[in-house]
């Protein structure tokens, strides 16, 4: 039994070390060590495992449960980027926005349009919009940039592309909102472009090894491409003469290098006012948050939710409200 307890303790310590190591993504770029970014993908599973192990130690009445629980307190903030329970702000919003990866309209473009129109948002951020983005009742549109587009009920004053070096794309649109100009950035970082047949688990061990090798060969180069892309987007935020509202499909999860880079210059709306889970991508039946709203301090988040009541894409729509000061 002592040997079992020893290895159980060692295993739990290893899980905690891996969880805490995700914070290194704030300072270690993928082009230096891309494998560290893999830990951010495993964070939900590792965190669930950590909680179960803590409960196991408590049930067995072991004092080491206290140590592991205390160490787990260091993970409250990283966990809050996935699962949160904030109280609703008392401020009144004056801007409603929706962000959705449309998946080229593969789920039915008219169904997507009907959903977006019924949300009655002031600004729609769309990624992978396909050949058009023309939601009824929206007079102001930006659809000149591949992959990303905006429909707005407010006046669009100026737009320009943000240089990106990979297969992603991003642009900004300066929009006049209730007499104030804000810079809306819509981004889509390079996708992993998995062949689903090659990532679905198999009963054969050798086949799974081959599939794991395939996944790593897709993940690592994409992480490296993201480094330059997110650097260009971050610089665009720093250079903006106006407060920034940034939305889009990062193809990266919380606690990743990409997340830390944007979060260093903007605030995560979900962390401020989100409730429940922020998981937004449902195609792989795995808890993944890759869709976001970030904002400058002058654009205060009031509400944030992921609408899981509809499936108009392989992404759930993300809906948020803000108060533009």
C-alpha cells in the first residue's frame, strides 16, 4: 500500500506541475518550444484529474490532501478562463455584439442569417464566412477581407487589413458607437485543418500512435505560425488611436501563448463577466474554448455568454454586451 500511495502522490504532483507549467506560455514563444503550448490544450482534462485526486485524498483522510488543495489554489485564475461564475454588472450596456465562425455556411446560410438577424446585435463579427456576409437589416458591411467580415448597424468610418504571415487573416474597422469611435478587430488565426478521420480514436494501438503523430505534426507548425500572427495583431492593438474591441476565432485555447499575448494588452470579457463554461467549439466533443471577446478598459464588458441552444456551425455563437465610455 505504501508503494501505491507513493506513486499516487508522485502522479498527482506531476499533474499539478503540468497544470502550473501552462503559465510559462506567457513567456516562452512556440518558436522556441512549441510543445509547451500543448499543455494549454490538455488543461481541462488535467484540471478534472487534479480535482478527482484531491477528492480521493480527502476521502482517504490523508493530510497530503491539504497540500494539494493549497497548491491548487494557484490554479484559480487559469481555471477562470475556462469556467467562471461572475456576478452580473449593474451598468447598462450600450453595445451588443456577436461573434461566430460560420464554417462557410455549411450548416445552412439562411439559417445562420436568420439567427444573426434575430439576435439584433449592433455589430456582427464573422469568421470563415464563405463567399458573402450579408445579414438582413445591416446597412454597414465589411466583407473585403478573406475569412473575416463585419456587419454593423453603426457607421463604419475606416477599415484596413492587419498584416498576417500565416493562413489566418485579420482586419480592423473603426466604428462610431453612440458618438464614440472604437476600433473593432476581427481575427482568425491559422487553423489546424485536421482530417477528422485521422484524429478519431481507434481500438488499435498502432493506429492511435500514427494518429497522434499526425496530430502533433499539425499542431506544432500551427503554433509557430500563430506566434507571428498574434504579434502583428498585438502591435495593431498598441498602435490603435481608439479603444479596441477584439473578437474572433483564435484557434487557440486559454492559457496558451496566443491568449497571453492578447490578454497582456486587452481584457478578456469572459473573465470579467462570464458565467459557467466558455467552451465554444463542439465538433470534437472535447471542452475547447477558441472564440473570444477582448476589450480596452474604455469598453466595459457587461454580459458574456456562449449560446449553446443552436447549432448553426461547428462553433457556438458568442454574444456579449458592453458599455462604451
